[in-house]
C-alpha cells in the first residue's frame, strides 16, 4: 500500500467534525477504496477546549490555521472554517504556496476568489477541490466536470439553498407568513449566522456562480448574477401561485444565450407537478441540461454534517487515488471572461394585484398590459369582502422590460388598491 494521505483540518464545526467522524468510522473502507490510509495529522479551530463530541487528542493542535496549512506532515489542507476572506483565504493561499493540495467547502471564498486560487493551484500542479461547496451531499461538481464532460451545457438550474426551501415549503404547509416561519427556522438553527446569506439569496448565488463557471467555461462571475432573495414572498403569493398550479422556489438559473451569460437567483414560479415543484423542506435539487444527455436531475441533502462531510471525503478519496482535474473542469487560464447578458430571456410572468372594485378597473389593467406588448394567458379574480378585488394574471412570454413598463403604467391608472407583485414563471 502507498504512503498514507495526511490531512490537516481547519474548522471543527458541523462539517469538520463530520469529516473526522467519517475518517474514524470508515478507515478500512477508505483505504480499501483508495489504496491508501487516510490520516489526520493536525486540526485547528478557535477554541481548543470545546467538547466537539469526537476524540481529537491523537491529532496535533494548531491555533493558527496558516501554521496548520503549512505543516510538513500535512499533504492536504482541508479548509472548513468558512468566510470569503480572512483566515480561510489566508490559510488556503499559504497551503498552496507550501505545495499542499486544498479541499474546501467554502462557496463564498470560491465565488469571490476562485479564479485566482485556481490559477495558483494549477500553476503549482496542485488540486483545489470543493464538492461540498455546492449543494452539500449532491455530487454535482463531479457530475458537471466528469460525467457530463462531453456535453455542451445549455442550462444549469436548481434549488441550492435548503433554508429558503424549508421556509417556502413550511409557509405553504402551515399557512403562516414569512416572518413567523423565518423565526421558526432561526430557532431550529437552520439559518447561517448571518441569515441574509440564506434569505437574501447570496449563499445560493455563490453556488450558482461556481456551477456556471464549470458549465460554460467562464471565469466565476458572482457580481454578474441578478440576485433577489425570498423576503418579499408573502403567504398570499404562495397560496395564489398554488391555485394557479405553481410553487414558488428560490431558483438559480444559468444559461448561455445569444446575448451572453444569463445568471439569476430569484424567486420564481415552477409547475407544482415538476420535480422542482415537488421539492420539500431543506432538500436541494440541481437540473443539468446538455446537448447530448438532455436533462439530468440530481436531488439530495444540501447541508448538514453527514452529507457535507460525505462530499468533502469524496474529494479526499480522489486526491488519495491520484486523480487530478483542473479546478473548474478546464485550465483556469483558458476560462473566458463572462460576457453578461444585458436582459433575461422572455418568460411567462405571474402578476398579483388588488384592484379598486369599480367598473372598468380590470379593463384598464388589460389595456396597460396590451400597450406594453404583454399578452394575458390566464386570469382569475377572487370573491372579496372589502373594496379591493384580488386579481391574478398569468401572462404569455414577455420580456422583463415590458413587464416593468406595464407595472409602471399601472401605477398611473388609479385602479390599484395594492402594489402589484410580478414573479417570473420558469419553464422546465
Ligand atoms: P461552523 O459549524 O460554524 O464551524 C466553523 C469552524 O471553523 C468552527 O470549528 C470554528 O472554530 C472554526 N473557525 C472559525 N474561524 C476560525 C479561525 N480564525 N481559526 C481557526 N478556526 C476557525 O461551520 P460549518 O457549518 O461547519 O461550515 C464550514 C464550511 O462549510 C463553510 O464554508 C460553510 O459555508 C461550508 N458548508 C457548510 C454546510 C453545512 O451544512 N454546515 C454545507 C455546505 C457547505 P470554533 O468551533 O472553535 O468556533
Ligand atoms: N445555508 C445553506 C443552506 C447551508 O441552507 O443550504 C448549505 O450551504
């Protein structure tokens, strides 16, 4: 058997402890599968005295993750601290400079610094791997870089933040509003320390930016993502969308169009009967579409100790086997600058509004939509006790610009009793 593969693990929180547990529990299986013993030389976290529920005394302790990353007895630096900059980035750079392979679960760091880190790793002939960074336990990076390597990828799409999907599906099940379920999710520990990373769509957008780079051979372009979170989704919209046959999801979509790379992370309606529509709770789903394979749907746990550690260990196994791959599937210095699409591809839209209940109100709205070139596909007006009539409209395909023109013109009609909501309907 070859020499052991020696790890240095920085970060002993949810994921780090999960990795230690797998290595301790599955030692024989791992060495049978990789032909090498996988060992831990040293670990690091902020607090040495914290009881983490796993024995750590047989590993050397480093207070400083940079010192850990550069130890002589470490072959692979495993970064599980988090944070786009700070100690995670400093220790990753130090590890690469010291000739160590790096494994990380840190989507924020890769979304913002992936290109520079990839160039550094590849120039040094080192691996930088990150299966756990996107959709937790789902092997989506492997699927794109390896399984679908022969395809021209046409679209990458998915629900990649479990906390948001939990909130949206709990709102639907309970009939409670966003604020109540947000508080519930927070109480259950489902949200990041900064919940805005989840509900603002930022965490999911980090993941989409990484997948987009692999799929389209472009440099990671997080700033190019059109980003909107789920904070403005009301229980009224969830109920109304369901009534029209849809579910609301925080959906990431990346596609190369004739007008450039379109990347968006925003609440969208998807058919209730579709795989994405049926996704419940904290589960993730990624849909990959390629010219030869057509469509592949991956579904699984997007977070949590076991699933995320499982993905980290897949990278450990690859390095132990001597398997090397460019960081984003092709050499980083050949990745093109992403040309951003200036507008989204047309799509049907869902519009919800309250109208003043007087003759001609609906006609005025229909006329404004017609003037903006937006055609109505379906419409529903609900019975109501007060003076505002709730109205739902599903449009035929329209550009976002024409929807915005119509929404602006509606403000001047004098028939709106509440501000209209417009959400894109994603065709699957
Ligand atoms: P976590 O539970 O908050 O753990 C973070 C760990 O990093 C803690 O052990 C902490 O030490 C340590 N740490 C923080 N700053 C440090 C520093 N300056 N020096 C040394 N150690 C430091 O985080 P996590 O949930 O395991 O997530 C880790 C990474 O995995 C993040 O990049 C996250 O985005 C990613 N990820 C997480 C999940 C998930 O389900 N949790 C899923 C996918 C990806 P103390 O324990 O002493 O405070
Ligand atoms: N906050 C993230 C989620 C954790 O809810 O999906 C996994 O990245």
